[in-house]
C-alpha cells in the first residue's frame, strides 16, 4: 500500500518547507526553541499524517499556530514552581 507522502514531489516538499518556515518566523524568539525548530516540528507532523490534508498550505499554517501555542504552554508549566 502506497503512502500519500511517497507521491509528493521534491518541489512540493520544498514549497511546504518554505511555508512552514515563513509561518514560524517571529513566533518564537526564545533560545529554548527557534523558529526553525517550530518549522521542523510542523513538517514532522505532516510526514506522520495518515492522510494528505485537503489544503496542505492552510494545514501547515494552522498546525504552526497550534504547535507554537503548545510549546509556549509547556514552557509556562516548566517555569512554574
């Protein structure tokens, strides 16, 4: 059985990586996680997705936002006494 990720072209992956990098820019300025880390986390989630999102670009932007929020909330919990 073929996975949807196997049918994606290198150009599509590069385009999606650029979208993830753009969406993550300016979201995380701490040294704990960089915007590159955020973009990488989002791309990893895309690779692991069972089904191809209907609109990959919108999916990347949404997941970037929710992943950033999750990372920020985990930092708050770590810094609490």
